[in-house]
């Protein structure tokens, strides 16, 4: 479990997160909703430790591994899709080439694995970002607008992959403008506005 207690974050004089209280449990599948600038991205950054609260605290019952898509995914644009994934995998040495290929096949990018990322459409880059987030089998997935620019056919496949991932008692938080409840069985929906959690 991860527990955020009265967490506030101020950046450049602006309160971006305001007295956040939230518990995240293993097996949670959460939709985080709200308008642009409401604090969704900042909350994801806090959950995975990219920022720390200025006041309040975050508690965790164990060390969780996180896979993230936060804001615009970055790649070595002049390198191939496979190179990008292998480079990331080399940092932790948790997965093999065969496992990388399996994820490329799952997300229908295997045939494009040796093409340079700069030739990819936005939707292809988004699927590559999802592979980066998922391929090391993290405990938690934190996904900020993960469905942007993905075409309908591949979007159905992404829905299926994430639902299967969740069935393994993984924790997933999806920040999105859309509802998507017709595709996912979210057990919780959290509404944010002006840095605050409105409903939980």
C-alpha cells in the first residue's frame, strides 16, 4: 500500500497539489480525471518519487517498482525502436531480448522494430512508450494520457493488454480526460481540480 497524507506541493509560488490524502492498494485500477492543470501529472510524479511533498508525507509498506508515462515520452529519435528498448533494459538487466520482442509483438510494433523512432507516428511512439513502461513487469503503472493519438484498432489492443495486466493484482493509475469506463473496470475514479482531490 502507498499512503499519501496531507501532501502539499508548491512550485514557483503556485500550489500544484493541495492537502492530498490518498491510499493506493495492490489491485487498484484507478481513473484520475480532471481538466488540464488540475494536478493529475504532478500527483503521478509524486507517487513515483519524481517530486516530494513540501509538506505532508508519503508512506509505503514496501519498495514498489514503477512503470511510467508522464508528459511527453522521450526517445533517442535517431535510433531504432529496438535500440531504445534495449538501452532502457540495459540499465536494470531484468529482461532479455526475447522478452523485448514479445512486447513489440504484443503492441504490434515488431515489424517496425528496426525503424528509427523519428519515422514513427505519434500513435506508434505512444505504443512504444507503453512498452517501455510495462516491459520490466513493474508493480505499479502510472500512465498520463496514455491513449493519445493511438488509432482505434490498436487502442482496443491496448485496452486488452492493460486489463490483463491488472488481473495480475497490479496497481494501475490512468490519468485521462476521457472516461474509458466502457473498456475498463476501474474500481475507483478520482476527480481532481485546482490541485485538490474532489472525490475518492
